[in-house]
C-alpha cells in the first residue's frame, strides 16, 4: 500500500468531484474491513525531476510548480482545480508507483496499490486536464524502461474515461502496449476503436469503447476475449494498471454498471496476466472514482483479490 497523508493537501474546493474525501473514505473502509493492517505500508518521496522529464516538458513542470503559490482553490483548466498543496500532492502521486516498483523488484511484495491523488491518466505532455497534473502511470512506465531494465511494459486502463494522455504519450512507442476499456462517447472524447497507435507503435494501442449500461459480464467478456489475448501476444515484462473505479454503477460521472465484485473479478484476470508474464508483479494506481461508497467498496474488492493471489 503506497499512501501519503499529504495527498490530502490537494484542495479542489467545494463541490469538486475529485476531493480529499475520496482517499479518506477508502482508508476508513479498508480499516473497517480489517484490510488495512494486512498491507506492507510505504510512503513515497516526491518524484525526481528526471523521471518527470521523460514524460513532460520543462515548461509543463514549471507550470505545475507555480501552483505552489496559489493561496486558495483555483481552476487551472476547464475542469481541474489546484491549491497551495497541489504541487506536493502531485509530486508524491507521481513518485508513488516508483516506490511500488522498487519494492516489487526488491522482492518485498508481489503487488502494490498506489492510493494517491491527484490522478494522472488525462495529463498530456504539455497539458493539465481531467483533474490530472502529471501522468503518473506514464512516469512509471518510462521508469521501468530507463532504470529497471524492463524492455516491454503493458498498461491496462479500466477507468470509465479514456486515458488520452497515456495513449498519446506512447502512441509511437513499440515497447509500451496500452489498452483502455471505457465508456464511449464520454469525456475526453478520445479512445475510438480505430485509434491503434502511430508509426513504430502501430498496433500497440487497443481501445475498447463500450456503451452506457455495460455490465460486469460485458467487461469480463471484453477482457477474456480481447484484452488478455492481446497482452499474451505482447508478452510484457511488467504490467501497470490505471485503476479508476468510476465505472461503478453508482458513480456520478459515468453510466457503466460495474459492481464492486466485478472489479474484484477483473483484478483476478489481470493477475492471471501478471502471473504468466511478469512473475506476478502488478502495480495499480488509483485514477477516478467519485461515489465515495462505491469507490471504497471497489478498492476493497480490488485489494482483496491482490491479497488472495
């Protein structure tokens, strides 16, 4: 469990869906379920600048750093709010998967969950958007290749919204396979099935847009019929999971009908892939999830599956 209380310093203001209560409700639910003591708990340090520069431009890093001067919650893009504590929270959120990766490669754990915010999969090389400042999962994928000796990384994204930033960052990269299952049409408007990558990365992007009303059975079918065979063919050295839980049936920002139990079943399928290709190693990162009870229950199901593996 990669968690830091300073993730709560990111204040988005009254009424914003990406709020500190998301983490507070998850932590409390895990404690109530007696799951919290079962984890190895690690606190991440801020992400090194060199790791961010593999993904984002120096100008983007400067823009995010400037947020440390904001005195009260302020919108810095159409949908993304920031405050005095946002910069530190964003640095810690991007550092969390690196701490997780180090722990797994050192043999201290088999799987890891980064229970941090702000999320990251919408962040582009030069853009803050979709509640995201740094693309945390992309930072992790580049770290695996640049510093950990991994040749091929697979990223699975089951957030209800398409991971536009992650896709675009790796669109022409043949060493990263990106697969996203998401409601379509929905924000941010990307993620059509014919978006398959560019140049050397052609065929290394797999989008599965699904309609509103899709269920556990629909998602499980897409995983077993399409996502898993594609990743089996790719044969990754490491799997990263952008684990948004806003496809839960009660989430206010999507219209997918997944249950908490469905997230647990999806986790078991991803673990099968990790077992076949990566010695079981899997790092998941919290992305979306805005119904507090639904998100907390879904995270608990996800982590229960990881603990049982």
